[in-house]
């Protein structure tokens, strides 16, 4: 992915802007960014700030921060495990530029670990083929016994910490319109948005609480669509000779390049490209629930492979980490909260390797606790003080409930009437003794439609079908037991 793709994905320019700048570049030369500024597609300050956050491609092996022998080992393990042959494949496997890969290949050839097969039907050095010697096979098997990690080269802890600080969630401004758009079809009072906005802009912890069924989880999930910035996640980081894998395709949403034709082939120089050891992604949004344990918040060491997997909250750096159904985890709330006190207060977290070595990382992410239990029963005052934004997601007002009900009837193409609405609300609140909840309209409408379908009828409201649906909202209370004779 080139600079133009990244700018488009960040919504700073359009595809047409980049296409026009590429035409100017082909005619006049120069850099794409300069042509975007000259055409008025982007302001110079905005472009400079964006470029400042892009990880720069390393100029040589020392610039990677990793010693050459370690990088050569990754190259040979990737070649061995992936049955790779060409320099082009080597570059794609370990995510390093041509000039570094060619130096690593030469290093392996000099040690008689690789030998050249030559290029096949191509004059490009990228298509030069290599294979392992017998000594190389022995060497790679020994390297795999020491550590089985193979793939993209890691970045240093120093570079990782610097990048985390460059792409803090607070660097992106959240507006009322952005939250309203992110909520889509959900219906909430404007006060909910007015309370959520400052919390999102602050980057500080947030507590969503209130009775079940009113949209706490839905609100939290909407926040994933509020942020549109591009951040960079490393495949792995290198700490004290150990490798920690960070990038997780199940959690990180990778940005896809556009269809723009930047050039006619792979360029050796790869001008205006970022360091490929980093993956351009949307801000991550990690949701955990009752399955959360303390072990999931620590480095997970694989003794058979001899490398680490980063914990969930580290993978969420630069984005949001939501703890849903807080208080219902296997671990006690007190133990879980004690683990979060230092990171939430100091914005720094500490992790420990199995060797006993500890290291720190910036704790730059938005942590959201969501619970339908009483917060004061879960948290002591000291911890509540560390959560500056406490937002109650309570029962909807009658007007909001009305809007939700109308919307659900339209979704299922059911006729709506005010008399029907008043009848349902009266039965809910007076006969059933229930409070209004945001989930009820969809629940009732879907129940009525399901009954009509079973009866072989067109969907419509009928008194007994409504009664069946209302009965399913709660379990009937049993009558008091009769005293025995």
C-alpha cells in the first residue's frame, strides 16, 4: 500500500485527488504528497502530521534495531517453512525492503547456508532463486528448535512505544455528528451522545451501567465506527531477545489498497512507502465478556515454540478495549480492578517475560466497562474515582420507546397505530409490572411475526398474539406454596 492508498483510507483525500496527483507526478516527476498539496487536495500541515506518523522504512540492517544474525535466521526459517525461492518471496515473507533482504541473502551465501539457482525467465534481481545447502538445513533445524517463530521481522520495543504514542486515540477529534452517524439505526436521547463525546475525546476510562436490555453493549459497539484514523500495528516486537506477536487478523481490520495504478511494477526504491513490518489498520476494537481472566491480561508464552502472544489489551492499543458484563467474569471484580489501577492512573502498563525481565509500554487506549450490576457493589471508591466518565444507560423515555416501536414495525411491515402502542405499554407497565426497555419493541414484534408465520398468516397484530409475546418477556411467578396438612 502506497501513500495515496493510506490517505484515501484515512479519508483525508479522495481517489480522484490521488489519481490527478499521480498524473501530475508522471508528467512532472516529484513526490506524490507535494502534488496533492499543490492541487489543493490536502493542507500542508495535515499532510505533514500524517506523514510523521507513518513508520519509516529502515535504510539498512542497523536501522531495524535487530541484529543481522537474527534477521538472517528469520529469513532462512521462512524460506524453509514456506518453500520460498525468490528474493521477491523473501521480501514479502519478512516484510523488509530489497536492499536489506539482498544483504541478508548474501550473508547466508557467505556462510554457505544458501546457494544460488539463478533467475528463471527474468532479468530482475527480485526473481533470483536460492535454496538451502545441507549445512543450511542443519542450521535452520537448530534455529527452529531454539525458536519456532518465522515470518515478518519484529520491531524494537523502543520503536513500538514511540509509535503507540504517535497514534493515541486522543489525536482524533470526535464530534456529535460522528457519534450520531456511528449509531446508525439505534435510537437514543441526544443526552447520551452529549455524555459520550467528551469521554471519547479524553481517552479516559468509561463506565456504562444500567438495567439489562437498554443498549449498553450496542452503544459500546457503535464506538468502533466513530474513529476513522489509520494506525500501524506491528506483526511482532523484539524485547530482550524475545519475540512477542502483536498483529492478530481476528482483531485488527487491515486497510485494503485502492485500485489506483501507482506504477507499472515493483520498484526497488519503493519511494513513499511505509515500513512493511507494520500493518495499516483501523483503530482496533476489542470486546471481552465473561470469559475474561487475569491470565488473558499477561503475556502468553508458548514453551514449545519459544515466543509470546501479546495479551488482548496490548492488541487494543490505539483503540478501544471493552469489558462487557463486568462483574460476571470467572475472576473476582476486585482482582480484575487491581490489575487495571496502575495502567488507568499512570497510562503505563508493565509486562513480564518468563525470564523475569519486566518492561513498560504506554497504555494508550480507551477502556470501557459495561455492567448491569450496581457499580458501587463492584468497585470501591478508589477505583470509581479512576473512571472519570460514568454514563447511565437507563430505560428509554416514552417518546424514544415510541420511536423504537415504530421503527421495528416498519422493519417487519406491520401496521402501527397509537391505540395499539398505548395498549402494549399499559399491559407492560401495569399488568406485567415491567419497566420499559429498549430491547422490548424488537422482541415483541419478532414474537408476533413468528406466531403469524407458524399459523400460516400474514404478519399482523392480534390481541392473543400480543399476549403470547408479552408473556415471553418474563417467567410467570408461581403462586405461594400451600401449607401441608
